[in-house]
């Protein structure tokens, strides 16, 4: 069951991969996940391994005891990244997670790879000054 369930999450996104390669700021994974999905994700999802290889940059709800959009998970992420909320940019497919991050002083982009264009994400990255 775990393999069948996890396989729905692992379609590679080459345009996103190329875009992330152009973003030079440190990247972190903030995920509402459990160990089964996370372990499978790390085996099968090349984009995470490539762009966020340091597991110290992975903030996992199952390890921290909080989930997005709960404020403590964002505070943990800010601390782990060594940034103030105003220096943080969350890219997430759930508007509620973005709203929670913004309520703490962070920035956010709602991006759903299934619905939104990579151009939209590029434009947003440019607006935040992390892509030329």
C-alpha cells in the first residue's frame, strides 16, 4: 500500500527543477509528512535530493510535533534557517499555509505545480529579488 500511495506524489517536474537551479538562496523543505512518505520521497524524488540535499534543511511535521499552518512549525523553520520571518519566503500549494506564514511576518507564494505556470513562479521569484 505504501508504494502505491506514495507513487502518486513523485512525478518529476523538469521546469521546476531548472528554475530551482537558478535560485541561489538556501532552500529548505517544510513538509506535513510522516516517516513512510518522507523516506519514500527521499528515495524517489530527485528534485528534493538535488536542491535540498542537506537533511538538516528538512523540517518535518512528524519530527517537530506541529503541522502547517500551525505557527510553531514556521517558527521552527525560521530558526533552523537562521532567518527572521521577514527574510523567509514560503512556496506552498495551500493558501492557508501562506496566510499563516504571512501572519508571522514571512512572505509567501501560492504555487500548485498541477495548476500554476512555471512562468508565474518565475515572475514571483523575480518580484522577491531571488531570480534575475
